[in-house]
C-alpha cells in the first residue's frame, strides 16, 4: 500500500476503522494500573456509582481509539505526531461486550507557514459502540510530512 502524505487527505469524511471488542477483564486490568476507580474495577461497587455498572476508563477508551487509528491509517501515513489534543469528550460509558469502531473526519487542512515539508490536518474522531451510539469524541491536529512538489504521487520527499 502506498504511504499517504498530507496532500492525499481531503476535507470530509476520512473513513471508519477498527473493530475492538471490550472485555470486563481488560477494563479491570487497565484500571488497576492507570485509573483505579470503583466503576472500572468492581462490578458490585460500580453499580453504586453514577454510571450504574462496570465501564472502561475514558483514558482506556482513548488508548483503544488510538490503536484503531494507528492500524487504520496512521501507520501507513507520513505522520509526524500531533502538537496536542484540543478536546476529548466522554459521552456514554463503554461497557464490557461493546464492540468499538472509530469514525475519522478531516475538518480542515493547512500547510505549515514555517516548514514547507509539513502540513496539519484538523481531525475529528468519534468512537462508536455496538448500538451505533457515539461514546467519545476527540479533536486534534495531526502533523504529516508533505510530498516534494516534483515527486511522483506516492513517493517520499527527497
């Protein structure tokens, strides 16, 4: 597959990526290390919380989203990272048994004013559960290398 550069991305829907089924065991494993709150660790204790049952940490959901994005397109792009995340919103709890996918949309693109080899994509990501409900959104700017002006499509800059 040809590596995708900044020029290859168009404003509009990029695509849907991933199929990640979430288990109670991985929810608890992640929480035990990174987010040890009752709603992520113990079914009984979770029932007494505002979320009403065991659910994945929002940070766990971010990590699962990142893996789906990486496998879906980032690892086959000229990605140079991101300067940060503008916002993350956790909308609905992710439950054991949920199967997640990611919908990616390019909201805008801008060439770097100071580095001609670099461009930015304004990205919006939605994590969708089994029922088709959006459980999380995030907005970020991705940095991608630009193709040299005289290079054939699909070729890296010299």
